[in-house]
C-alpha cells in the first residue's frame, strides 16, 4: 500500500496489538504480516493492511515482504520454537534455512531470519520506543511489599533466570527455599510453572528474566494477567521480572489482582 513503510510480523498474544495501537497514536501506518491460526484477527482493525500467511512458510513471507514496499519491520508475539525441532509445516525455504544454521536456539533462528529480511533491504528495528510504557523501572512493586526473606529468594532466582536466559535455554525458573525446582525450556512458561508447582508444593516463587545482553528486537520476556493468576492459583507467592527488559501487559488488572489476593510482582 502506497505510503506504508513500517511492517510488523505478528505472532500470538497481545503484544502485537499494543504495538499497533502505539503506532496508530504516533500517526504511523503499519502493514501487518499475520500468521493463520496464530495471530489475533484483531490486528486487522489496527493495521492499514493485513497480509495473512501460513505459519512457517518462510519463502512465502519473504516474497510478500519484498513486494510490500516496507522499509522497516518489527517482530513481535509468540511463535512456537517446537516447529524447528519437528520441521512440521515448513516450506522448502524454511527447511534449507534451518539446516544452514549452526544450531536451533531461539536467538539463532530469529537473528537468522533477520539476516534474510535485511538482505531484502528491510531494516529490523527495535520496538522499544513504541512499547516503553510496558517496561517497569527497577524496584517497582505491584501488590504486597516483599519482606526481606522473600526479596532474597526472588533476587536469588533472578540471577539463575538471567543465566538460563543468556544460555538461550528459557526465560523462567521456579524457586523454593533457594532451590531451583524447574527451568523453562521448549515447553513454555506456563508448563514450567505448573511443573514447578507440582514438584515444590505451595510457597514457590517464579522469576522471568531476559538475556544479560538482551537484544530488544529478539524474544523479549512478556508477562500478562493470566500468568500472574496461574502462579497464585497454584500456591505461588510472588513473581519477579527483569526491570526494563520485560513487557508487562494488563498492568491495571495485575495491580487490582495483586491488591485483592496479597500477591507480589516486582521488577529487579
């Protein structure tokens, strides 16, 4: 579409919608590349144009991006890493691409795709200016103020979580009594929390962290109200997130829930 120079590849979740709302407020028109069966249909209302593509069809995406006239693009939203293990649903371009990589860690795959996109002359940009309202400064507490013992537990867990994230294993750890009970891998955050709760019983804490040298274009940790509710429902005490490197969605809902349930969310 003439006049449209900013594009978005939108995965699952609310983060792409937050970006589109912010871009609209800034007067920018966005072409959204949406994945069938993954991306929320609500992107159509916020985009100047929506191009639906089949998931994991890398060749189709690159061809349509090349003809779109986009000069810059943002990648946001969850896309399951499991497809890289099973090769299910991939087109020939995607299969060749995966076999060309040194490994199939999430960051390796995403940055490899960035290289394919930038070879077309499209710049992959940092979406932080559009989403800075979702980042919390260090020391922000939502809900119950943590006592010294709890703060120590969360600080311990965050150091472990940052190390795990920097190894590109996962972003989340479940901790109880300064013991790491569960570590997130390809199963995702919620499955890790459930497994940790089953192993530890009540009074565990959850820590979700970014890589120590986080590229804000790549797989930034994101937390919403459903994760907070899940932790509390399973007997968890608190959630710690990485200050300035984690997108917090549904903040008002989270504040209300934490006040009512005596739960703690803290940025460290």
